[in-house]
């Protein structure tokens, strides 16, 4: 989500905030139990609200409304609850909340969903209030049981204590009585100075099961009599089935059915291996009359031409045309970015079970509020009879956040085509994943910058051409004047005082579906703006760090602070090359989190080898510094893979060239730089960390490479760009 | 593969070192009798080795005879992905030996095209038998040198080329891979003829 | 019918001979700790121990594993595996977690052969295990920590 989008979500859902903050009389129940009203919490449980359940065995279970795929909400949101409850960390547990938009909406979206690095930001007050309410009720229960004033009772590390009478009780012992207490409407919250858990590195709640093979993901769900299904999708985007012969697939032992569904040909089998073999045997003829048959090269050329023609202005100030005309020196360049697949290591998958009009889904659903109506509509069942179990997901990076709910639609179509009670597991292979679209949009940036005789930047234009992520789906309503901010975010609202500038956009069309990819528009705007700025500063004879500091607006204090911090961390002394190493810097804010990075790079047979990365981040209050550092490390590794290796290529005719990790290369352990992260100590409300670590690494390495070799790589990935 | 029996033309082809196609070939490799026209035994032996080199320098063979510590893959001889190292005895590193992925035979992928190659054993050729980046003359000298050919006599070398299983894998490389030229039988015959003609090495 | 030992349990499975060991472990034996990531031995998520060596189960037809001794993440129980898993937890290594079973198996195999690995040893053993979340820095540290624990 962009800033712009989030604010719209926020204003649209402002009325809900209070109501949703502590939903009542919701009870903290997971999965099917909550939806079907069965299996209410066991006798003696205390569920003060929809987020917390205290059991007689003293465990506190927090229902997490955000999907966990490594970015840390299970731990982060539980920390908020434990903090305000004064619980002991060892008694905390986390479970996925069921799909219920009223109880578990993302307060920035007004629907249940995860994205835009909002999990912590939108939950910060809500989960603290939930914890504070639970604490107040436990205290009230103790006061009643002991006949003492509530004001004299203290709580610490999961123990409720009355000092004067030397009485104490654990949460579990008070749970039953607490359940009968009045829920406080506005329980007091701690001052940040009183925090005991927030700001510490508590052990992540999902670490142990994920280190022992015990964590249950979607693919690990096995239902009685379940069949495995794989789907042959069209080999080009916008293609359709013309003809198919199910016979060769049906001849494979274990294959039980072959059905045409809207997304392709589904092969049903009693085992995964049989389904895969059946699909290999399938004979399908495709119709490409409405398909994208241009190659990537042809598309890039068309995008480049479009960026030279008439475009929509996204943001402008001053008289940029006049400024460029009067400039002493004008620098022009064009950056080209390929389509990128997210390639989460767990491919897309889902399990569905049909039981007499009830549909139960197990899936790494990132937008349960969109997946649910899609299932209901496709299957013709009432939404109240759709159960969604939000599973641990093996990564997403945006891929599971599907505005068109295409995966839910596909598994629903599979169940519908079977036309009976039963259960089915849908598996996408890696080839399906890389061929499957929903890519980071292919993008062209045409940039012009002007410098005056004193070396000041006097004009800056950036024209982008790419497809819109938001157009044509439920998000289109949020587009204003035909503009999709996800297309160019990061090339607008820059922290620099550029005086005369213009950012504009040419919207491209193609049947190739596009989607947000870890940091969305910032994936390319971060590279284009920060590398281009480096070029201008160099032309003006300015130091990359001091030049940026001098350009920062007066109100860009957070940008300034991370830039100064990272320069200090790396011992920046103005030397861009030392020995065989080059150094490059980049600064980029995304999702209200400010990140600056410096990369140390050498030339390894014509490709950059990144040895070290220094990273300074300001994400407001650091709820769990360990999670923040991990997300910076991971965001850097993810961005580095894309920068160096990744491209999805349409061949002439529209087929995809890349098939698997041998030709869609991933960064490996021997290529991972040593990453050093420092978190600025600020008191801003917490902002997200899942995405903002990614945008700066590309330009930091790109600028280090420029320093070292003199080559500005304008075509990504580097494997292609260093040749051109 | 098609075969032609047009000996006159073939002789011209040999003498003019013209491209194959007119001579008697099996899978792109000329048969031994195509070298009958030589009067000079040394020249004939050299020509036979040049023919053997079509096999030796084919990516199916070169990829596992690197001069550094990592095998190559594919006709373009790219660096092996995932990255792997020679390790002790050419079997890879502790934690990731060659047989972590390569089994006792080729295995077709269940989904998608291609296969993962396999044979028992599956290993890199020793570093002293490095061929990548070497001239045919250099490779020939290495092959004849017992210090650098695994202590083999010429007879043992013939046996190796004609019957070794891992050498033979070059002609049964599995789905998605082009085989080495000729057949292992023909490669053995060429080796034998080369030895009998004096095992001369090409100059250069 | 193929017979093998999985986590010290003798099992017989009646599946076609070309069925990958990965899908036998998951679909037939319900040992779901071993993951699918690529199907072509590129990512290492499916790594198990077979006859004492690491093995990518996605490219291991069951007929090739007939009579083999297989250990999965669920069955690892040696001083090395315990040290590795303790270090994984202490360093909060996993993010999404999908690759981590394979990472733990490879790291355990490395430490079983090389008790005090260098960074190069770690690269050589672990470069076949992709982590899309890029937890590599923590994997490296956790392996060194586990080595220290084992040294005592």
C-alpha cells in the first residue's frame, strides 16, 4: 500500500476504529470454532476480547489478525499484549485469527488483510488496549476474590499480587473469575518509560517449531480421502484452452479426473506424484488470439516510446522546463527494469474441504476479506458457511496479497468442478510460480536533470511507463484522476529540495498480470532516483553523502538522521574507492520507515560482489529490535537477488524463458554480505519493517559499482546491465 | 543419425579438413576407416586424436574436467548452479557431496522438462586431468602422461575410454542434454587406432 | 513394494518406482517437515539424510531409496542436530521457515563431519540451500555457535 492509499483506507475506516478496537462480545477462538460457533473456549478460559484467551494452565494465547510469513506479527503483536498485561513471555502463545472482517480488520484497510508493512502500525494501540483490558479484568477478579482494593494490586511477569495481605495468583488461577468482570472501555496504557518487553528481543514464538519441522503450513494439511490437484495454465498470458485430450492424463495410474476450469486444465489424483505425471501427459491446444505475444524486448521498447510521449503528471513544482533549458549541464538517462517473480519458497497452495454446503479452506490467505466472498460466490454457498484457516506461509513478498483472489478462485473452481463433498489440495510447482504472472511491473524511467554553473541541481524530471497494479480490480476505486500511486511511489514525495521537478506516468496495458512485490513501486523508484541523484552529484563535483545532506528539505529530519547515522557507521570519509573496494550510499523512505544503506563492493569477474552493508533504520518505536534487524537483513538479501540476477523474460510469442531456480537465480549463503544494522532511538509510532529494507540496497550497490568501475548500470538485472 | 558411404568424397573432405557431413559419421564423429587415406602414420595418429578431441572437448565431457574447483553445466558451460566445489577426491564438500543431488542414474524431473544426471560414481575428474581452457595438444600430452592420467598405460587408457561407465554417461546424458559425438564404442575404436598408430599428439 | 528405514522405523510403500522420496515421505508417511521448493534439486528444502549423507529427496526416485536408511528433520537426534537446533532457536534464525528443515539437516551433516567449520566450509556445505528470506547471516552464526557448543 502506498501512503496515499493507506490514508484513504484510514479515513474510510476511521469510524470503525473505536468499534473494532475491542470487539465485543467476540471471543478469542481460532479457525472453525469461531465461525461455526462450535467448540467455544473450554470451561475456565478467560477471553476478554477477540484477541486474548487466558487458559487455566496459565497460557495466554493471542489471536493474530495478520498472516505470519516471517515478518514477525505473531511475536510483535503478542509482545504488545504481554506488555500491557504484564505477562511473562514464557506463557505467551500465538494463533491465527479466523477470517472475520468485523473482528479482525486491518485498521488501515477497513478489511482483514496484511500488506504495505502495516501489521505493527495498525495494531500498536489496538493490541495494547486489548492487553490492558485483560490486565484490568484480572486485577478486578483478584480484588473481588481477596476483598482488597484493586488499586493496591500489582502485576508482574504473569503474577497478580497484593503485597499487604501477601497474596498472589497466577493468571490461570484467576481466569474463570476474570471472565465475569466488566470489560473496561478505555483501560489506561503504560507510558513508554514503563515498557518491560517492548524494545527487547523476546524469543520469536514461531522459531522453535520452524527449526524442528513441526510448524504446519498449507502444504502440510492432509484431510481424509484428499486428492491432489495441479493445473495446466496457458503458457502465455491471456491465452485460453482451445482443445484438450484428457485421455493420456487419465491413463496415468492414480489420476482420477481431468476437468477444465476457468484458469486451465485441472488434473486430480490420489497422490502428488500422480497428479504431476498426469499433467505432464496432458495434451492441450492453446488459443493465443487475445494473449500477450510481444517479447520483453518489444514491450520495453514500447514502454520507452510511451515515456517519451504524453503522460499524466503525478507531482510537479516550479518551472522545470524553463529550469532545464537554462541549465549549464543537462544529464539524461533511461532506466529499464524487468518483470520480477516473487518466488516465495513455498509455492502457492491451498486445501479445500466441502461438507454439505460448508466450505473450509486452509491457505496462506493474505486478504481473507477478499478470499472469502470469492469462495462463497464461486461455490454458491453463504459466506457464513465459508471457513478460512489462515496458515503459516513460506514467504509471500506480496505474492499472496491477491486483490483478485485468484488462488481462492482456483481452489474453489476445483471443488466446484468435482461437484461433490470431499477435499482437494492445490499445488503450484516452481515452474507454475515463475510462469504464473502477477509480477513486479516491468518499468521504464526516463530521467533528465539539470545543473547550474555552481553545481546546484536546478531541474529534475522523471517519466515512468509501466502497468497499473490497482486498475481493473477492487483497488481501482482508490485511483484518483487516473493515477495509480503504486506505479511511481518513491519518485514522488522525495525528501530532497529539488525546487523545479516533475514526475509523470504513462500507463501501459498488457494481459500480463502485475502485483505488488516487496516494497511495490519503491522497487524501481528507489534505484532510479538514488542512482540518478548520484550521477548528478558526481557531475556537480559533490560528495554523495554531503551532497544529499545539503539537498534534504528542512522538514526531512528523519531522513537526515538515518543518513548521518549510516555515514558514521561506515566511517564515511568521502572516498568512494579504497583499494579494490567501491562504496555507495542510498537513502529511501517507504511505508513511513526511513532507511539509509552503504554498500561495500568489489569487482568479481565483471559482476559486483557485495562484502558489507551498513544499514540505519528509523521505524519509530522499536517493538522488537531483533525482528527489525532480521527484516533489514532479509530485505537486503531479497533486493540483492533482484538487483544482480532476477528477470522474468517474455520470449517472442509470449512464453516465459525462466523455469526454475537454475535460471531464476537466488542469492545464496556464499553471496550474502555481512549486514550491520542500527536502529534509531525515536518515539514515533511504530511503522513497518517488512519492505523498507529492500529499496535502498539496489542503488547503494549500483552507486558503489559506479564509483568502482565508472559504469552506471541502467538496465537491471546486473547480469544483463553490466554487458550493455 | 544418418550415415553416408561416399568414400571418395570423404577422402577429399579429410584431406581438405572440410566440415563433416560428407564423410562417414556416426552421431557427428568420423569412423576409424575414414582415416585410412593417411600415408604418414604420425599424421594419421594426430588426425585420430583430433577426432577424439571432438568428444573430449564436448561440454558433456569438459564440464566435469575443470581447471578450477567448480564443475560447469549446459552447452554454454556456465558455472554449476547451485554452486559446488571439488572437495576431497572430487566428490564435493562435506554437507554437499555430488551425490547429494546426483544419484546412481539419470532421473527425469517429475514436473517440467529435463533431468538430473546421475551415475555411480559421480565425481569431478582430478585437477591434473583438467581440460577446460587447454589446447588439444596439451590435453593429448596430459592423457598420455601416467603422472597425470591416473597411472594408466595406453592399453588401460583404451579400456577406460571404451568401457568406463562414467565416460559412457557422455552418450546417455538423460533428457534435455545433447550427447557427446559418436558412440562410446566408436570413441574406443578411435582411441585404439590412435594408440596403434603411435599415439601421436597434434602439434600446437 | 519398496522397503526402507525412515527415522529408525521400517516402512514399506506400494507406489510406482519413479515416485520421488519427497512425496513418499509427505503423502504416504505424513512426515511433512521435509518441504517442496523446486523439484529439481536447486533449493535444498527437501534435504534428508540417506545412508548417512545429505540427499535431495525431490530427485530421489523411491526405487533408488529401496533398502536405504533415511532420516528426516523429525528423526534427527544426535548431539550435532541438538546443538544446531538450539543455536537456530537462540539466534532466531527462521523467518518464513519453509527452508529451515533443509538448512538444519545440511548444517547437522556439516558439523558431523567437520566439528569446527570455517566460513568456507559453511559456504560449501550450505550453498545448495536457498533461503528466500535471506537468513544466511544468522545461519552462519548459528552454525559457528553450535560448533562452540559441541566443543564444550
